[in-house]
C-alpha cells in the first residue's frame, strides 16, 4: 500500500473519530454545529476520479450517519458536494492549473483560493444537511442561520487544523 493511501485512511479515521466523539456534542447557541469530517473529502487530490470521490463521500457520510443516528442525511450532503467538487474546482482553477496528486489545501494554494474553494462547498453541504433534517423549506430562516453559522465555524476550524498540522515543510496528519 502506498504512503498516500495509508495517510488518507488515517485522515479518514482521525476525522471521523474527532467528529463523532467530540464535535457531535458541540452546539453553539443551538445554531452552530461543526462538521469537520468533510475536511477529509475537501482535502482529497484534485485529480481523483469522480466515482472514487462519490464513493468516499457516501462511505464517510453513512458512517457519520450511523453514529449520529440519522438516516442518510450526512451521506446525501457529502455525496452532493463530491458530485459538485470537480466542476467547482474546474471553475476556480489557479494560474498554472493543479499539480498532479497535490491536495487542495491552504499551504499549497493560499488562503484566498482555499476560501473560494472550500466555503461554497461547506455551505452547500450544510444547507443540504439542514434542509433534509428539517424535512423541507418550512423553516428557511432557521436553516439559513444554521447554515451560515455552522459553515463559518466549520471553515474556521478547518483552517486552524491546516495551520497547526499541515504545513508545507511537515505534514503531521
């Protein structure tokens, strides 16, 4: 097994455990939820095949659903962002394109590009999740508030994790 595959499996396990053991129990003001597990999906290499992205989104989402006792809510939201991710990345391609095998991360492409890449996908994920959980658009203002607050919290934590553990010189995780 290649080192990159072993690292991806380790990321998968670490972020899943962090989500279901710690972040599951955090709700700020009833509107702020952190879904850091999607970092595993967003940090995957830009050149990964779409079918692999969809499968990884489903597997990670369904595992989170299992721990959260939800019926496919996280899986649906995760598969959606994995479906949209290749087209989104194509639209925001940096000058010179993406390097093969390089993960789309803060240390490789800078804060502005990473924010443009991650924030919309995070917000789409969260919006989808909260719409499905609420059973429709009846509580649209509540859904939008949860999406905004949770999206910003998730993004900030994702940036902090990258600054602490993922530098160009050393990648701990």
